[in-house]
C-alpha cells in the first residue's frame, strides 16, 4: 500500500434492517482526495443476497445514519446539505415522492430514531447558546461554573450541551428541544407507546467530579421535565426499552471510581431502580471503541450486544437472567455496527485486509452482501499480519501483530516500528489499519500490540 492508495479506501457502516428483515440500508464512505474530505451515501442491499447493492442517495454530501420508518416505506437519514449545518431528511423507499427536510442544526445530529407510530423522530444534537450567533470577537466571556467544560475533539461543552429533540416526520414543524437547560441528555430511545423517551445524562451538581451518569424518562411532548430512573448508582449509557415496555437495557458500570474499566450490560425496571448486570459471565467490555451501540432486544427476550475480545469485536446474545453470553457472530474480525429484525442479523465487519463490508445472517446462514473494497484491497496489495501472543509474566499475555515488508530478504536487517496505542480505552486488533500497511510498504518491520490496561481483555 502506497500513500496514493488512500484515495481508494471505501468502507461500509451503520447497517439498518427494514422492519420485514428483507433489506439492509447502510452507509458507504469514500475518500475525496481532490476535495480533501470524506463523502458518504446511503445504499440498499437485499439481506438474503438475492439482488446486488444499489445507491439510495447521491453521496454528494455526508449522508449517514439511515433509519427505517416502522412501516418500511420511508428512510430517514442525516446529511450536510446546507453549508456548516447538519440536516435531517426523510425519503420514500416505496411508492415514490420527494425527499423532505425535517431539520437543520448547527451541530451534528446523532441517535436518530422513529417513534413506534411513525409520526415523529427523535435525535440528539448540541444546543448552542445565543452567543454563537455573534462573531467571535463580539462574544462575551464565558463564565465557567463546573470543572468539565471542554472535551477533546469536541470543544466547548458548557455552552452547547447535548439535548434531545423531537420533530414531526412530515416536516410540518420545527424540532422541539425536550431536554432544555445546562445539562446533557441524549441517546434517546422510545417507549413502545410512543409517549415517552428514555435518555441518559447527568443533572446533579457534582456531575463533573463523581462521573456518574443516570437514566431518565421524558415526555415526548415536553409537557414535564425529565424524571430520573436511577440515582447516581453508576454510569449508564445506550438505553433500549423492551418491546413490552417493562424493562430497560443499558450499557455501563456501577464502579465510577475506577476509569477506564470494562463496561457491561444491565437491565432495570422501566419504573426505575438500580440496574442489574447480566453480562459479567464474560469479563470484556461491551462498549467497543469506536462504535458502541445500545443492546437490541430479540424476539425470545434475549439481548444482542457487541463485545471486544482480544483484538476482535464479536456479537453475543445475553439472557437477562445473567446466564453466560452466547457467541452469535465471531471470527477473526471486528464487527463495527449491527442491527437485528425478525430473526435476521445484519452487520458490518472489517478484517486486516478488508475495510468494513456488509454481512447478514438469514436462517442461520451468514452471507457477505457487499464487495465495495475489493478493488482497493487488490490495488493496494493489502497483506495479512501474523498474530502473536507474548507472555510477559506468569498468566499474563499481551496480544500483538507483526507485518513484514514485501519481498522480505531473511538475510537482511530491517528497521522496526513498534506501535503502542494510547487512550481512549481501546484495542488494536483484527481490522483494516492503513498505517501499518503503509509502514510495511515503506520497508519497516511493523509490530503493534495491546499493552496491559487496554480494552479487549478481562
């Protein structure tokens, strides 16, 4: 792989199954070298592989986050179709019609989800204070009242907290901020009756120093403020309400004094209480980085979740009775996103010589549905690394990967590059990693490893 090959990288992500489980919507991202930017578009493919993938949006912008309407006739997605704005759109999949723009936000739109009746959509976005409407030179000084006021890669948070919004799906009204105030409340999940949303965040005064994160419920019409369902018993995120509305699944931890540490899946009554963890039969993190998702309820009452495992990211089924997790999707690869409907599992996964592609498990049979990266992988001559397990102390193993330069001469000496990841809590692993491919092509022996303290381990 050469630097010029970077322009050929394409990768799939954000798979979303139609309500009947027959069609997968996903995002195809590519590199626009002349424009010095990424572009992405929404594609569709049959879950059983009976028809080839086809584009759904133009891909001229950053189209992302596809979400099917409950009746399967419309697809919502985010984009950036206005300068310096994030936009939300709904387009018909069946029957024809125009694309409708529902929202235009100054900040990114995340957590897009339809109400069960298909009338509204909820999403999270940062809510800017009026000061941002003025030129920087004219803005008054910020008054900082909490220790946590900036975030790496995000910038100021004290005057642009994440809020949850609700907007009509027909575009007849502007989005309504249902969690106003200085607090951050996001990751919305609808209750089955469509009357409330479950969100996560922190509203207590010491939220910047005790690191707890609670679960709240808030009326979708903003008729009353958010009600806390947990009381600072842990750090909980990624809620998902069971189909009967009785139970909420979350990902988190009950020890907030030791960070980072493995996150686990817990369940709690929708009326409130302390979440009970159900994934501790496997001591791994159930919040893979990047790409942590909410657990998904299955028809049999189990939960489908992602879990890091010594350089891999797999899907597991969990029983809410706490029995040991059951492997659902494994292999020497990293699952980067997934969805499950009507017994069908769609997921995107990457391997060392393959950027992420779309797969589906239908009737127990796994199929690879896309081959967008094949041309790039062949042109760049991607090479498979050797996996190593190094014992550093009795009972302590370190996972590592070794990639040799092309046309290696065993009688010659070569310089070595050792890659050791830093934060956040993450792992190297069995996934496409352009840096090591470039380093090996430049003539280096390349070693990358997961030192103790990283994720993916007990």
